[in-house]
């Protein structure tokens, strides 16, 4: 897989869903390499055979874990963007607010994609495309939103916004300083309103 193809997904049965819930919690809390299929099966109350029958491999469980997190995040963000004021700057800043809320509720140890990439850096791994795909999607989102603020410089502005956003994710996960998302949002606001007399 070259990072552009979509990985195979499976149809979820009740047993597979229970296993995925257990895998999500274990992978996020302990790390992907540290968690074996035996532990997932035990936590989910299913047999190891059932896991392999449903998923085929641990790699596929990882794919489902990350893909499910990604789907949940995109839906969460879409709700907040739908509720945001229509003004272009406000819509960009809504992304930072959404990330702050999501991280508080779902990601106390930082971004699951960043954490997973520390363990899965091989582009041939089927989950690699999900990790990089989410970040490319975020950059595309920032580029579209930045186009409403600075049509001629949207790409450059989006990259700066992405750096602020990803830096906040990492700082949050490492607990480097309090409330990095608010700091990143304030820096983004300054960047977005530069040359506009500070108008939001």
C-alpha cells in the first residue's frame, strides 16, 4: 500500500464491535505494540478464534481502531463547524475549539494518529494510510477555510494553521503547559487578522 489507497474494512458483527471497543481503549492507553490479541479477546469477552475469524489479523484490528477514531473525529468536527458563525475567521477558530473539546473528552494522552505513527512508520502497513490520510485531510480543511480569509495566500496560511494545530495536539498529550489549544487559537486569531486591523 502506497499511502493513497484506502485500506480494507470489515463488516462489524456484535462480537467484532465488542472487540473493537476493547482494542480502542487498550491501544490508546498502552500502545499498539504492547497490546496482544489475547488481551483484546479477554477484555472483550470473546475467544481469540473469534477475533481472527472476524478481523483476520491484528493489523486489521489496528486499521479498524484508527479508522473508527478518524470517523468519529470528522463527525465531531463537522457538528462544530456547522454550529460555528459563518464568518471565515470564526470558522477557522472553531477547529481549534473543537480539538480542545475532543481532546478533553477523548484524547488525554494526545492525538491517537500521532501516537500511532510513532509505532507505525512503515508506509506498507495498512493503517499508515489512515494516519497520514487524516493529517492530509486536516490540511485540506484548513486550506479551504483559509481561502475564505486570504484567497491568494490560502495554502501558506493553511500550513501555518496546521502547524499551530498539530503543535497544540502534541503539547496537550505531553502536558507541556496548560491549555495549549487556547494558546494556539489565540495565535491563529492573530495570524488570521494580521493586516485586517485586528477585525475578527
